[in-house]
């Protein structure tokens, strides 16, 4: 059981982060970071939040920044 939990935590912490810029439904500029398995999934997540993605790039984040 512990092995399964450790494996799941490894998957969460090994997923990349993506820095994005976009516009919200009010046409205001928004930016931030999301964690996703791929750039396509990151864009889908943002689209689900009504954010039109203008730019999306993988961001290297240290372990300390993740917590």
C-alpha cells in the first residue's frame, strides 16, 4: 500500500508546470501557472475556466516552490 501511495505522489510531483497568459471572458489579461501532464491538457484546463490561452510554456519549478 505504501508503495502505491509513494508512486501516486511521485506522479503528482513529476507533472510539469506551465506558465500561461490569456484573456478571460471580460477580455482582461490573466496569467499564472497550472500543473498538467501535457501542454494540451493544460490548455484544456484553462479553456474549462473560460481562459483563452495566448501563450503557454513549460516552467521549471524547484521542489521547494511546489510546496
